[in-house]
C-alpha cells in the first residue's frame, strides 16, 4: 500500500472534497467527521442514486457505466453548485474510474478527490460488520474490478483506510493544509 500522498501546492478556494473509494472503505464516516471539523456542507453521494440503481444493487447486481451516469451527473452538479456559490463542501462518491472523476471534476478546478485506499481483505471485514446498507457484500469484487486508482496527474490524495476514522480525518486535514 502506497503512503499517503501530500498535495504539492495549496488547494484552491473554494474547494469541494470528493471522498472516494470502494464500498465499505469509510467514505461516509470520514466525510461526516470532516464536515463536522471543518464546518463544511456535506452530501451523502448514495442519496443521489436514482431508485433504479438502489434496486439493482439491492438485488445483488453491479452497476454498469450506463447505470452510473445519471448518478455521476448529480454528484457533478452538486460539486459545481457549491463552487458556483463560492463555498466549500464534501460529498461521497465511489468515483472508481478516471472517466467518472473527469466528469465530477469537469470544471477543471476546485474539486479534490480523497481516495480512501484499503485492501480487499480490510474492506471485506468492514462490510461483514455493516448492516442496513443497500450495497451487498457480494458486489465488492465488482467494485475492485472497476477501481482505477487516481494517478499523480489527477487532483487527488491517497489516504490509507486502515487507520481509525479520526486518524484518517486528521491526515486529510494535514495533507490538504486545512488546519
């Protein structure tokens, strides 16, 4: 697992953080902690899914690019709305593929992806203890199959998801210089 990647220059202002990674990596928990610490608006990306997507995943079927497009458009719209208002924000979104991240960050500035990276074993153990979420554990393999980790050419930082949510939050704030 690669080390946490610091940002080489200060983040833009305003700034919207997209907390990304496979299902079960801790996106929602970390995003809620970040929003509370920074006082920034937070949107749960899962709430932006069309009902058809939720039904499909609940039935144990992975989404394809066609299914994801309306959801990704809503996430991108939320990001742009925050930026248009001149405000910061935090949204969760798996953002598994580079093309998805390109769509979400289509403005070219103001969006920063925070990739919560974890091994399949770590994430599987977390999913086994999670209850009440529409994403069944058996879809984890499809998430990892779709995952294209962010590169250094993208506005992204990588944070090890094996730490506690509080430690992950501290790391993100430190790496982005948000303290």
